[in-house]
C-alpha cells in the first residue's frame, strides 16, 4: 500500500474477489482456517463476546452487509466526509478497509455454516470513520479525537489497523491513548506490512501499553510481506489468505496485519466477556501469557510472545499482574516528555510546632561533601563570589602601587628644594 497524504497507512492488500452467492457460502466459511486452528471455536463454548464493544477506528463500517446487521450499535465520523453514525465508507483508495476489519472482529455470518464469522461474533462494533486522504483536520488529530470518543461512548476494546510509519507519535496521542488506558480500555494495533513499505513497527504500535499484533502465514510462520518486526510486538495472528466482507456484501481474500489485528481484538473481547472482573492490564496479560512460544524464550521482535490462542486466553489459569506487560505509557510520558513531577505535599500546621532542624551541609555539585562541611567554599561560591573579589583585588593593588609611586616622587621633589 502507498503512504497516505496525511501520514497514516491502512495495512491490508486485497488478494482476490470471491463471488457472494449462496453456492459459495460454505466455501467462505471453510476458508476461515483461523477459527479452529487458533482456538477461537473452542473458546466459543465459554463465550462469544456478548456485551463487549469493539471500536473500529478506520474508514467506516457498512453496517448493512448481512454479516454485520445488528453488530454495529454506535459510532460517528471525524473525517468530515462520512455519515454521522460512522457507517458510510470514506476515502478514495480503500474505503472497504473498515468493513473488512469489522467483519473479522465481530461478523455474525449469514447462516449456521455460511458467511464470515468474527472472532467475537456476539460482540458489538462501534464504527468511527476517519479520513486518510485529507480533510478538515489532520489524521493525527482525528485519531486522537476518535480514541477519546470511543472511551467516552463505552468501548471496551479499540482496534487500530493503521500506522504512521514512524516510531514516534504526536503529542495529542499522549493524552488520548493515556485516557484510554486510564479508563480500562484495551488498545490493539497492527504492526504493519513489509509489502506496504513498512520495514519496522510504527506508531501507534510502538506506544507502551498497546497490544501490538504481528502476522503469520497459514502455516504459522512469520509472514514476510504481510507483517513486519519490532520489539513492541505482543502476539502474532494470521495475516494471509483472510476472507472478509466488503461494503455491499461481497467477500474478498486479503492479506495484512490489518486483518490479524481485529482477530486479536475479537479474542480480547472474548476474554473481557469471560472475565469481566479483570482490568485491561490483566486482559492483555492473559493474551500474551497463553500465546504459544515460537522457540525463543520470552518475547521477540518477530512473533512477540508467540501465536495467539483464544481458548487458552479464555479458560487457562493465569496469575494476576499489577502492571501492563506491554509497558506503561504514563511512565514513558514522564520520562521522555519531561513531564512535571507531582509536587511533594506540604506538612500541615500544628499547634505545637517542632523546632526547626539544624542546617545540613550540602555536597558540592563537583563532588562529595567536604569533611569540613560549610567551612570550605563550594565551587559555586568561588564562581559567584571569589572571582569578582579577585578582580577587584587586582585593581586595588594596581591603584595602590600607582599611588605609592606618585607619593615617592612628590617626597623626592620636596627634599631637593
């Protein structure tokens, strides 16, 4: 995919078009290999994600396609070109993108054995459309506003199948994404695709606290074109030969971490539905701790913690954690944005005040404190006081010498008279 004019990239490539007819309905379902191989169907014996809302911040979601009828329960538009409810696809390059993403997250199918089923087929979709080819405000600001909107409207999961193709992100994202994390919302983002020109993970997938998704092929091996690498990757999911629903109801095969991401977002919805008592950090922890290791211990820059396993994430016993395994955005902001620290609280007044403590000698900035305490001058004292005194002293010596010479000449003249 090419870079969008506003600096954001949607990460999917359409491989081929499938004819959406009843004769091919079972074939559509049969092509969803990930439902069985990644434990999603097994997880459905516990939950299908009912009551959980996934916000899809993308090009808009066509809620009239058969698989998404009843799934899209809210939304809005920030592009200035879409529908007020976010259900009109926008953009000139790939307006189908948002609908494809939503179908893999929460598609309902078109029958018991037909149509596309999302990873969480009973979860709700919040459709939030943003522009990728310009608009009244930049895409960076649109994304920040969209994240805040999703939180305020009750989203439990936010899906971002897009990238800035940069490691850094704008200041407006600091507060928006921190707002989501402080309000217990899980943010899932795509790692990117080499085939689209993304050679390494870019924001928002580089942001601490975000669950970043890499892509694998049908054999579970890292995809070369439909994924990329980076140390912020959390888990991996299928990103090749994915079948989704496009606006109008046609079925397409497509590749990219744009598709892997909603699969994981749907699994997050399953975990949230099965464990409503867990906060976002522990939901993410269940996802990464139950992923299947790919051979290297711990997380790596190719697969993250491994291949996602929906059943294990839902039913396994996983110890609780007190912090997000994907990091802390709040800590990052404090360190790298040089945020002001919270002032130390002042002591309250007391009716019997204690005597003031004796002054303590402070160490000099150039080294440890002298054993003589404040009796020896510090570097700052020498600089601020000693240097000016030395200059004045030199002038006084010159003036005194000149005066002595004049006095001696005057005395010599009187003696010769």
